C-alpha cells in the first residue's frame, strides 16, 4: 500500500468518525434535554433548554421514587414484560412446531 | 413420514384460541357493527347498510383527509427510515472509535415511549423557547425558524420527522445485523478487482440486504398504517385536521360516542392491512424461495 493510499484511508477514517460523532450529538440532543432538565427546579425546567442547572435538584429523583411510586410501577412494568414475553414465546414455539416432524426419534 | 414423530395437534390450540378470541372475533364484530347505527345515543342497534361507508368516503367530512394522511405517513416514514437506517448501518459497520456507544445512542430513541417522545419534541419544537428554533436563530437562520407544530402547512411534516427520529435506530439495528451477516470475502474480492466503496455498496451490500430490507419495509408499513401514539402525543391531530390520521380519528369518534363510524374506519383499515400484508408476505416468501 503506497503512502498516498494510506493517507486517503486515514482521512476517510477521520471523516467517518467525525460524521458518527456529529450524528450521535444531533440524536442525543433531545435526550440530553430530559437529563439536564431533570436536575432543575420546576420554574427553570419549564423553559426546557440545554442550560445547566444553577444548583442540581437531586431531590427531584427522590420525589419521583416516593410520590410517583416508582418501585411499584417499575415492578408492574417488569411483570408485564416478563409475562408477555414468556407467553408469546411459548405460544409461538408451540404453534410453529405444530405439524412439523420432531427432531428426535422419541415421542415429543 | 411416521405420524408418531410429528408434534401433536394440541400445540396449536393455545395460540389459536387467543388468536380467535382476541383478534378474529373482535375484527368480525367490528366489521358487523360498521353496518349499523351503533352510537352512544341509540337505544337499539339497527342495520343501516353502507350508510357509514358513504359518510366516511363523503367529501363533506374530513375522513378522506385522515386516510390520505395515514397513507402519506406510511409511505414517507417507511422510505425515510429505510434510507436513513441503511446509511447509519453502513456507517456503523465501518471502523469507528466507540462503535458500540454510537450504536447505542442511535438506537436509544426507539426504546422511549411515544408519549415521552411527544413531550420532548413539544418542548424542542416550541416556536419561542424550543431548542430547534433557538439553534437556528443562534446560527443566523432566523428565516427557517417556524411554528413547527402549530402551522398547518408544516405540522404533519414535523410529526413525520419526529417519528423518523424515533424509528430509524430500530431499522438501523436490523440492517446492521444484515450487513454483518454478509461474508467479507465478497468485499475482499471486489477490492482486488479495484471496486470502490460505492460499487461495493451497489453490487454487494444492497443486493444481499434485500431480504432484510423487505422485512424492515413490512414492519414500517404495518407500523405506519396503525400509527396513533406519536401523533396523539404531539398534536392530537391538530391544528384543525392537519395531522389527523386514521386511528386518532377512530379514537375521537369513539370519544364522541359515534361507535359505528369508528368501527367503519377501523374496518376499512383492517381490509387495507389485510391486502397490503398479503402481498408483502407473498413477496417475502417468493424472495426467500428465490434465494434458497
């Protein structure tokens, strides 16, 4: 590989990395908005901008856990996900196996 | 083949029972109700023939617009998600530093609930204090700052753009799996033959990704035809009827107690989905057969 080709590849790699970072930042901006505003008090959070909070309100998280009953809602979501995944998988396996030959010689 | 070696018939009963009770029966009942005058005001339900269908397809109401918006949404988002998802997949199968970080960031929007996405983008697209308009003003592009969700001419485009932002990571992930399953020997052979990046993409990646792209197209079309939550969370069909899609319309009809018109709209979409689904699955099966 000559130096010209190596140089070209190096610039290509730089371009690909810059593009990946630019796209990631654009896609991340709305998500950062949630994160930053979750540390603000209700007045400054109503502006919904990317400015960092003057003093981080960690208490917002404890309010959500206590008043929002995060424990029980999270548990409900987990139960829902587990039950539907298990139920769907079982039904789908059973129905897709129906009518097809068993892999082993013993009865199923 | 020895019948004793087949899986038993009762294996299908559980799935079949759920399918019949939760899908077939409500669909048939919905189609039956679309021929009646069922509403919150009616004491008894009467057969009215095709009156509800005449109402839905009449130019006097906005139902045609809902149907048009639904199809437009489906076509635009399907194309955009596939094209952008493919571009991202190609980019993120190259040698990129922190590859998994980038993949995770781009996949992240699709794990968010549509209601959360709606809330975020209501803030981002706010005409006065929204992030997008502020960024445009900051770089001197004031002329591009718009009322993204309240201007009836661009609101539907904004809704589609948000849905594309939310869904392209999912398509990207499926396509990355597809690209990674292509043998590197094809690319090595192309490189020896002097093929450039575009030629490799055009003659190796794209043809070998066609079955995967068919799957993503089917997923997107089905999602697009039954879209509700993103539109409801962002604009609730407004301003006016500018962003109204079929299922926000159905939701409003049921809310107003006009159950028969609601079921008529659902029935029309069920028939459309059956037709689209039939041809897509037929195409997929033929594609799979051709490959084998």
